[in-house]
């Protein structure tokens, strides 16, 4: 009959009465009939699948309320499961599917064992009827050839766990829709097994050197140890079922067949309650001017509203400008336009051109990258989170792990309410996909050079960490959802080296990922958010590669590196964390390169006591605290960063002592790092200091060089320390207080070859009893004095030009040597010496402004002031040749500055830097206490 003879709805009604053999015959008539039979997926095929009482729902046990993509395909898989033997063994007749009828009240109990009716399981099975019980007495029962059941029976062991063992040494065993109670299933190579739709209650499976075995849609509950143990490397001796199981696993692998994964929809997790329920501060970040490339999951709630405007009040003990002295910087005007409008014409003939100095290219970047009202724009790097598909395409190691189909293959299983989920040891191989681990002590533990592949699993509410990797373990952990665990989401130590890609690790009660004890790993393109402690915590010589992650909305630091931790941390987005975006202390020595650290509720980067590290090429932007906060006895190398629009200081250097417990009690110090008898003495695992420093040159003084420090709410660089500091080759521009403020400096603070311009107060402020050296700087167009000093030191070979409050002013008991500088002020004095100052003013070139003021000397005693060999240059007529800065040109002078400064690219090596100065600190703040950053 032609299909077109009746409406499709009538055909579906008629065909809903056909049995399975009749549907098969109809599908063989022609293509039109075949397509008609296929169209019955949601009607007749669904009825057949759900009506098969020996088959459970295709998505049991994880998603029994979710329909499969094809009911026909699900029914086909159930049906073919019982036909495996006929395809692979010629001497066995076709076995029927299990028919489960009503239990018989008069079922028999058959005993197997010494002195019983049956000596072995085979003979008991041949005599058993439907639903009979077979009881195995204590002993070992080994079957040399394959056995199969024609009817469902109950097999029960008598005695304690382990006293009854059923062995299959070379064959294949398949369990479908079975219940295991208080037992253990052990599979030894070259034997294999397939377990489907089974329930394990206080039971477990142990694989020994198994080549391939497959667990599908099983539920494990109440285990006293690990539910699944995989021990030993996969055997090369394989039975006939290995090929069949491998093909079956590949056909169902979500990792091999998943389409390109979409970016995480944070709103989905908000609905599930995983994100902290609070008003979060977000920022919209536009990459390369394209509004479609956004970093934040939500639109901006609190953007950097100030933009380039002047903030008149800064909370804390900050020196603020008076309203009449304040400089208003509109976003539509250049930062260099500092002169009042009425004076511009007069000043133009006296103007000294200085814009072509060695750091002018850094100032050009500032102007072009100023924020707009809708977020951060024109970022140079592409921080878009990569999908798993993109990561797999570029990583051959990940591809190799994804294609590996050895050992135990676990798909769509549920592990709950027990001690452990999966335990892999002694070079074992396991693959876990689409499974759920909940309410366990731990979900997965992989040790002793074993390999594990995990993808698309849910791991949550574990009593300790979700995933443990130890002792050289490795593998691929990709696209999992790890959340709400009592300790770290992932714990990596003792040489473990996994590849962690595109996971969501969030809402943990401790850290997101912990790497310690020589642990390694590649942590890439993950979303780590909402954890109570650090998003990533590195300590005790942990040394991971952390790249391309989004770490945000944590309740502590974004990344914490402590206790001699290391690591290469590159190209991450670290935003909206309650503590510092990156927190480095107690011997932490990472490479922090090319990251976007923004919109934090505290400081961008904190370098605590004895912190080290190379902090290079980062954009540190829009944080409510400081851009970089450096504390006592720390020796960081801070180079080539963009530090702008932070609410307080751009860079702050403090000598401050706080209780060590303030930090450790909140930042992961109580993490269970010595679980299960592991040694507490991590120093035995630490590499020598020589090995640690082979990748880059060590420094003995904190070094701040080649940074762009601009538009910060207070001073660009604030120093209150008793240790030496080198400030070299920075562009310190348009900050809302002083450019550089030195409030305490008993050791020498060296300020050399910097461009300090357009700041709202003094270019450089030196308080009493401070020691400074200013050499080779260009100090231009600041709203107050170019240099104001109450302390001691030298000012040599600087260009101090165009500052509104005067060129150089000495106050109180200042004692300065001022030589070979070029100084110009339009209205004020070039040099002012007041109060009880002492000074040697020699060989300076002073350009006279409109007021003809050059040197003012109002000191109580002139004995301490020596003024000699200074040259005064006046512009007498408009027809005179305009002033220029020649021999040398405008300062600062940095040889090869456009190419010598290391750039923020993907390179893992540090390029040679020019004009570096290093000196050893003698004395200063030294003790064993930790430093805690006061959050303002």
C-alpha cells in the first residue's frame, strides 16, 4: 500500500499496535516505509523501550527525567546487549533476553561449595530455574570457559567480604540490570567485562591490569572504600571482547564526538545557587574595539565612572589637592594640556618641547587606551575564553589522551553517599565521562604514574577535595563542573602533571585548584569563580602552567603563590576578587605575565613578605585598592605593566608587620596538605636555589621598571619602607596625587630615567629623613612642584620643566645636592630653598619664565647653601629663536627603549632589559612574620 494513501497521523496510530518483528518487516518494504517506521520514535519506539521491564530508562541513573536523543536507538542498544555472544562465539546458541516474570513462591536455594550439592557454579546454573537462589560458600570459584544464563537467578555469597571470589581468567562477563549487595566484583587480565544499568549497594569493582572494560549507567552507593579501583597498566594480552568494547566505547564517547562546546552560561549556575548571593562588581571588557567580545558574564554594574576625571577625595591617610589646585582632566582633552586657558598664548612662546623623549611611546598608549564610560576598551591582547574544541585542536597531547581507550571506561554513572568514587593506581588507566559524583569523601584519586581522562562530569559536595592527583599521575581533565566541595576542587601534588582544560570550578569552601609539593600541570581555559579561598593556590614548590583562565568573584585572592611556590601565570583574566588579584608571599616566586587583573575589591597584585617573582606585561586596571602593593623583605621584579585607574596608589611599597595568622587563617593555610600520612617535611622535595634561578636573573632589591603608571586615584608610586628600592624607566602620568611620593626611606630609593608628568600634585615628593637619588628623569607639567623635598639625597641630570608650582623646592631640614639639571617654570621659581635647608646647587641650567624668577633662597642660615656655576637663560624678544632641549635631548634617555624592554607576548623567556640597576639591601625589615595587606 502506498504511504500517501493515508495521513501520517493515521499511519502512526495503526503502526502503534505492531510488535517489534512486524515493525522490522515494515521497515524492509521500501525507503518510504523505512522512513515512516523511523518517524515513530516518540510514539511506538518509546512505548517499546519503556514497556520492556528488564530495561531501565536510557538516561538512568543521572537523568531519568530527560528523554534520550532517540528512543529507537536506546531500545536497539538494550536489545543487542544480549546478542553479543552470538556475534563473537560460534559454539554458543543464541541466548534470549532476560524475561522477568512474577517471582515464584516455591523458588529453590542451590548451594555451591565443598560438601554441597554442586561443586562449581556452572553445574548449579545448568540446574537453576527462573529466580532460584544460588549460594556460594567461602572459597574461590574459577571458570575456565564462558558461562551464560538462560534465566534470571540470584547469586549470593555467604561469609564476610572477600571470603567468596568468583574468577574469570580469560573470558568476558556482562551484567545488565543487576543488583549487587555487599559484594565485590574483581576482573583480572586478560578477562574483560561490561556492566550496564546495575546497582552497587555497598559493593565495588576491582580491575587488575585489564585491557578494556566498560561500565555504563550504573549507580554506586554507600561504598566503604573506592567504588571502582583500577590497578596496574593495561595488559597487552587481550581476549576476543576487547575489540567490541573499544568500538562500543568510542561510539559513545562524549569527548570524541562532542561538538564545539559553547562558552559557559553563568546565569545557569546562578539559578542553581552556586554563585555567591551578593552584589558583584562586574566590568564589561571590549577586545580590539569589538563589543561582541566580552569578558564579563554580565553587563557592567560598576564601571570605572571616573574615567579621566579628577577625584578630589581619596579615603585613608592620603595627601589630597585643594580644590583651587586640582587639575581637571576631561576625557576629551589631552593629559598634557595642563596650562590654564588664559595663559596658553603667553606660555606658548616660552614652551620647551620635550615630548620626544625615550618614553613618549608609553604616554601615547595611555592616551589611546583611556577608558570609555562603558568599560575597558582597546586592549591589545585577546583574552577570550577558548572552547574545548579550540584547545583540543592545538594540543597534540590532549588529542592523544582523548583517543586513548584503555583500562576501565566509565560512562554516565552515579557515585554517591560513600567514601570514594574512582581510585586509579600503579600505572592504571581510566576514562570517566558524563558521570556524577556527589556526597562522597572524594570523587577521584589518581596516583603512581596512572592516567585518567575525565570529561563532562559533575563533582560536588565532597567532604574533602573533589579530584586528587599524586605521585606522577597525569591525564586529561576537561569540561567538568566541580563545585561546592569542602576543600579544593582539584588537589595536585608530588610530581603529578595533568592537563586541566575548560572546566568550571566554583563555589568551593576552600580553594579552586591547589598545586603543591612539586606538583605541576597545565591549567588552561578554565572558569574558576566564587570560591571561598584562592581560585588557584600554589605553594611548596608547586610549579604549574596557568594560562587563559578566567578567575573571578572569589572571596579571597584570585591566584595565591606562597611557601616557595612557583608557576608561570600568563594571559589570564583575574577580576572582581575580594582580595588581591594575585597574592605572592613567603618565598613565592612565580612569573606573572600578560594577565588582565581588573575590577578587584582590593589590590591588583600583592607582594607580601619575602615575596619574589617577575611581574611583567600585565594590565592592572580599575581595582578599588592599589595596582601593586609591595611589602617588606620582598624582592619582586615589576616590569612593563600597564597600571592605571586604580582607586588608590598605582604602586605602593610598605614596610608593615602584621600577625601571620591573619593571612594563613583566611588564605588556605589550614588546607589539609598532609592527608593520609603524607610527609609534612616538604623541604625534602624542594629543588636547589640554583635550579630555581636558571630561567632568569635574581635581584636583591625590589625593582620597578618600564611600567606605565597612570590615572590612579592617589600617588602613582608611594614609598613608605625602610628598604632599598629601584624605580627605573617608568612613565608615571596623570595620577590624582603626586607622581612619586617618598614618605619613608631610610635606605636609598633610586629614581632614575623616569617620565613623571601631568600629575595633580608634585612630580616627586620626598618627606623628611628620606634618602633618594633622582637621576636622568623627565619631570614635566605637574600641577604643583616638579620636585618637593624635605629629605636628603641628590638630584642630578634631570629635566624639570613646565611644573605649575615651581621647579624644585627644598623645605625644613632638607639636605640635597642639585647638579646638572635643566629647570623651567613659567610663573614660579626654578629652585626654592626655604627653612633650614642645606644644598649644593651647581652647574644647573635654569630657563627664566615670564616672572623672571630663578633661584629663591630664604633660609635661616646661608652657611649650608652653596650656589655656584649655574646658568640662567632668558628669552628677551619674541623674535628670538625658540628654546629647545639639545645636547642632550629631552630626558629620560633609555638606550633602545622601544625594543629593549621585554614585551608581553606568549614567549616564556624573559627578554634582556636595559638600564637595570641592582643593589643589595643591608638591614631593613626582617623577621619570620607574614604580612597582611590592609584592605582600604
